[in-house]
């Protein structure tokens, strides 16, 4: 019997970052919405009912907000990659899926948001 992976999802993390390519985008920090989904075995945490055996959701939020404030970015792709790398290096989990949405993109036509989605695995090498 195949076991499907367990997932922890932290959705719609609201943060601000100095991000953008154009001068208009770089005049002020912009609002981003971030989703982080981590595949990890939750059986130990479920059995013990203890945070010490679980992936701490609050730590995921702190990590994302801290990274958003850590430096200036040109691309949301760079920010997503940084989040994925830190989640895999600092927290438990086998793979991470990160979605970053720029909620107020400066474009000639009105759009609700632009986004990037990446999936990275622990120990996977770059192509």
C-alpha cells in the first residue's frame, strides 16, 4: 500500500518587501502574500500531541516575514527561492512548495496579482 505524504500548509502569509524592477515599484515596499506547503511525516506529532514533535507554523511565518525584511529584491522568484532554501535547511520536511503573490503589481493593465510557484526537495541538486 502506498502512503501519501502528509502536508503542513501555511497560507496567505501577509508581508511587505522592497521588491520590484521598475523605479515605480521600488518607490515603496509592496504587499506580498505567501503560501508555504511542507511535506513531512506528522505521525509522531499526532501521537504525542506535542509541538516539540511538530513543524511549528509560527516559525514558518516568522521565517517568511524576516526574509521579506532582510534585503531588497528585484524578483519574486528570488524571494520564493530564498524561502524554500531556508525552510528546507532550518525546519523539518522533505519538500517545500512556495507561492509568492505580488498583490499590487505595477503594470500597464490592471491585474489582481502576479505570482510564482516553486517546489524544492531536500537534497535535490540543481538541474
